[in-house]
C-alpha cells in the first residue's frame, strides 16, 4: 500500500511528536490533581496501581489512537470512517471521532476560563499583590475574581487568541514551533520549582505524603480513581492523540513513542507533586484542598516564603504553559476536520471554531456570576460541560475506540501500523484492547454515572 501523506503536514521528527503529545496530555489537572489523589489513596501503593492502569488501559488505547491516525492521515472523523471502510465495516464508526471532537470543543470552552484564572494569577503574583496574604484574604481574592465577569472575559479572550494564533500557523509553523519552545520551558520551570521544593522544610513530609506505601488507604475506590486518571491523563477519547498521530513520521516506532509519552506524562505529574507539596507542608496547609490548592493555598504559601514572589510567578507561568499546550491540541482536530471536509482555509477554520469556543466560554464564566442561577439537571453550565465530557463523552469515546481497534479494524492493518518486534507482543496488545481496556473504562463509566 502506498504511504499516505496528511494535507496538514507532518512532525519533523518522532521527538517533536512525543513533545507535542506530552504537551497535550500535561494540563491543569495533571499538575495539581495527580499528586493530590496519590497522597489521598496511599502514596506509593497508589502509584504502583496507577502505573499498572497506565499499562493496561492508557497505553493500549493510545497505541490504538495513534495507529488509526497515522494509517488514515486525517482528522478523527475521517480517519475512523476510512479505516472502517478499509476493513469492510460501516462508515458510521466515524461518529465516534465526531463525538470526540465535540467533546474537545466543549472542554476547551470551560478550560479556557480556568486558564484565564491562571493568567490573572501570573500578573497578581508577579506584581506582589499576593505577598503576605492570609488564607481568608486569598479566598476573598479568588471569590472576587470569579464574581467579576469583565476580568474573566478579558483573560478568557486573551487565552483563546493565544490558542488560535498557534493553530492558525499549522502543524509545522504553528504547533511544532510552539512545542519546541514551550515544552523545554515547561520542563525547566518544573525542575526549578522542584529544586525550590527540595530546599523547603516540608520536602520530607511531601515525599512521604506521595510515596509512603500505605496499603490501608488503598481501596476499590482508589483502583477506580487510578483507572479513570490513567485514561484521562493521556488525553484519550477526544481525538487529539489521533489527530497528532496522523502527523507522525511513517518510519517512527509507535510502540516506543507511546511509551515515552506515558513516561513523560507520569514524570511531570510526580515531579509537580514533589514541587508543590513541600511548599504546602512547610506552611502547615491541607494537601487535600483540591482545586482550591492552586488558587487559594499556594498563593498564601508563596506569599509568606523567602523568594516566594519569584517562585510563585514561575509556578503560575508553568501552569499557564501546560494549559496552553493542552488547549492547542483540543482545537486542532476540529480545525483539521473543517479544512478536510469543508475545504476551509486553516485560518478561517481556526478563527471560526475559536469564536464558537469563546462564545460558549462566556456562558461558562457566567456560571460564577451573572448566570449563576441558570442550571441544567442541578448543575451550572460550567459544571454541566465538565460532567458531560469527563463522565460520559470521553469514556464512551475510549470504549468505542478500543472496540474499533480490537474488533473492527482488520488485524493485518493494526499489525502493519504497530509493527511490533514480536508477534506475541502484538497478540498481548490485541487481547488487552479487546477485553481488558474497554471493560475497565466501562466500569469507571458506569460507576461515575
């Protein structure tokens, strides 16, 4: 079969794909959520279970998404349609790609609002207005931000412009160029903050919180949390990895590439924990503060520490970069689809979808102020979109991608693309993608409902 080429271009190298996909996977949740759920669920014992889940759920589904994308060299909807047709099956499988792209647009609409909070905190930390702040004051600052629609709108708009500008540039001049700058910057910032965390009195307590093997805290709920997070942390089920896979060089090994992405994603999450929790423990704060940890607890901690203004600013820049790389990947699949399907120019497609996301984002930021009384099934618009995507659309997408790759695509196509060194390795992947991964995600899906 003659090799296809994507009309959007391709990554200059395997490492660019690894960095771009890691940028997609490493987001806001990855940096504060994983360390927190690790500490809550038995530390090192949970990390072991989580790594097993990455191996049995995250990596197999990611392998499927990448090979589907690279085989078809198209956006998720077209890629699934084409592979279904090549395998002699219904083209309706393309609808899974459509659902994933829709989920990505919905996620970006509220994600951009949260990223806007981060941009505000970069400025507030840098100008010293959070220095020597108490917990009550920090809570009031955050509540005041949420209650101010004009400030939220300004930052939400700025962030969406940042995302659209990169995506307009295309695969090479836009996403790849941004990745070459932002991902090394993210790693440098992370390790500078890790060094800062090591210098604090709370480093040992932070290390113990994350890595003590406390099997008494490890429950079936912990296992479900591990399965769920192993799936969500790798940006699966929304077409981003499939779209990025379609730009992957043919000569690059999918297996080793996906393992590298899984490793880097987990490494970032663990190092982030070792940077954040020593600061929390040094100041006698609650590590289980959830989202409030980032916008209330940490500003207090940074505001009271030597060099805190500088390192606090670095921390929020790190979070901002992570949010930016993730947001770019959320927009790209739908833009690629419009270019392929509607014949739009990339700039027109990027701006059009950007405006849609921006408009829905206004409803999301309104959830905290002028539209706070508008609810859908008892949730505000922000929480409704979060719930619908995280608990329904993404797990369904993951289940169907696993079923598609394991049961619908001809085995020869999967074997050709994955090109494992041994047949037994391919058979192991096939068994996991057919039986273990979809069942595990389905259990999380049902119990989350």
